[in-house]
């Protein structure tokens, strides 16, 4: 039986690499949204993370919850979620902004806690959907299906905590993972009830193999995107190439651009500019991102002619493929912290086997297993886990390394820091005070942060 797993996370902040999930909630349903099972679990805060005060304020997580020793630690939490995913596979994993955020958060949690399958929601015949992307397509093509809330800036809001109540969902416990799951189900169900045909087209887009087959017909297709604070827009285009080093990426040629034939007959530089400059005349589509790829609804003879021309121009397709490779190679960074090396390389079969053994071993056995690991990322993350969960197994040298790591992380002052630091905690606490945040909760937060810094040996005072 095909089934959905609607899910959501509440987290310590917005950085998948440097924050962590604190709550995971999911509701399993059949394709008619009839509930089969639900889960709602939380975990302790990892020792090296300072949660964002704004995140705590939004989610309503009390500092006392972060250190509740009755909750699983982050490693045990990751194992529980992995087990849940395996239990319900295959399934359609679906959330609200889940592809960009929740997926990335889960993937990092699995990676940093040495789970053997960091792509758990994509393997074992699992597929994925994102209700927010479906909502964008609805707004761009059949806006009458939903009522659209207006935010304080006079713009349409696509936030779930505003969209769901606007459309009649009265019991929304916003920014609680389980409440957001229930709201997501409500919106998905409403779209299906109001426009079954559009819903089916968006449902079909969950399958990346189907998307590739559709694109390689060289027939016009529609895809809806939203950029920045602009309204969602549907683009009509066709396949125009795919890099050989990335089977999940394809080139998408905008069929409504001016002078399309000039670009098809253009130079490599012309094509690179079409990919990199705004407005983009060629976009890169990620087949595994559950974008709303669907047969074009209003393609005319001109669009069909351009698509056919591209089909017959293999040299143009090859140039697009080369340019896509070069564009993404140019954006790759080196000398990254281990958290950002998640896509550095695949693990060897030997290391994967060790990770599997790691799950059911004692911490003493896990420490010994790390001696046989080839991948430096696993070694680094593994010793971090040992330090956090079985500190007595490490010598003073390793303890000093961990203390230095946490101190430098929290006290970092460089531009563009992607995690919460002492200075950003101070700033956010000040912003909450200025916004009239509950004084008792603010005091509780300050006490929590102060103790966290004291325990690490900082002399800083809030």
C-alpha cells in the first residue's frame, strides 16, 4: 500500500550543518489522508551547540527541556528516526518546505551522528514531496483553490502558520512539530479536494525517474518557482542537457525568452552567461528536489518548434552540459569544517560496514571501531561523539581538543559565521527584550546561557 509520511522538525536554529533537530513528529497516512500511525519525540541538546534564542522563542522550547536527561541524546534520537524511516519504507516523505530545510537537517543529523544511511528518506524506494512547492504551483496556476493571507507588508504570505488558519484549520499549534504536521496534511488534503487533476500532476513530480523521462521527451514542461519575496511564477521550458558528473541535474531552457534561436546557435560563453546571469535563460533543475515538473498546459507551436530544435542539436546539449559542470565546480569550497564535508566523497564499503557495527556496539567498542575507519570525517565525528557520550574513555589530550573546539566555536567573531555564537546570543536576547518578550522566560533563557558558558569556562556575563 502506498502511503505518506508527513513530518516536521523543530530545531535550534536555521543552519542544517551547525544546528540540530530538537523535535521530530510524523503522521503516517494512506493516500486519502487516513491516519495510520503517529510519532512525536524530542531529544537533548548536543554539548557543542548554542541554540538560537530566537529559535527557542518561536518554538516555545523551554531551556529546561534542552537538558532533560529523560530524553534521548542526539545520537539515540538519530537512531530512533532511522528506525522509524526503515519501518515505514517505502513511503512518500512529505512536509512543508521539507526539501530545502527538514531534509537537510535530517541528513546532517544522520551524518554527524554516524548513521549508515544519511539519505534514508530517499532510499528503499522512498520518494519525497514538498507541500510548499505544491502551494506555489497552486498560487501560480489555480489561485482560487486556496485563500491567501496577507502579511504586514501587504504581500501574500506562504507561511504555514498563516496559510492553514486562513483556510479553516482552527486547531493549529504553530511551531510545534506535530501541530505543523497536522496543518500540512490539512493543506495537502484541501488542494486534492479542490483540484484533483492539479494535485495528481504535482503528486507525480515526486518521482525523479519519471521527471527525467518526461524531460527527455523534449516536450515543453511547466515548473513553478518562487524567488525571494516575489510571487511564485510558472516557467515553461524544455530539457537542454545534463552534466555527466551529476545524474540529478538537468538544464532547463526557458521557452519564453527572447531570441532563443540565437542562444541555441551561440558560443560556449553565450551559454555560460545564459546559465549564470539574471534573468536566467537556462536554469539547472534538480530532479531529486520534488520540483513541480509537469507537462506544459499552454505550449504553442513556437514552443514545440524550439524544443524540437534543441532535441536535434546535440552540440548545443553538450555545451550546456559542460557549462553546468563548470558553473557548479566553480562554487565548490575547500578547507571546510567537517560539518560541511557531508558531500565530500562516498564512504567505502569497509567504512559503511563499520558504521553498521557502530550502531549496536558499546561506546568502548565504538572507540575501537574508529581505529579501523579510513574516512577522516568518520574519525573526527566519531571521537566527538565519544567525547559527548562517554567522556571517561578519552585521555586528557582529547578532552582539551574538544574544549578548544567548543570554545573557538562559541567565541568566533569572523564575518559570515553560520552558527550561534556568544555574541549572537547576546544580540538576540537584546532583540527579544526590545520586542517585549515575556520577562520570566527571558530571565530563564539568560540563566540557561550563563550556566552553559560557565560550564565551559567562559568569564563572559550577560
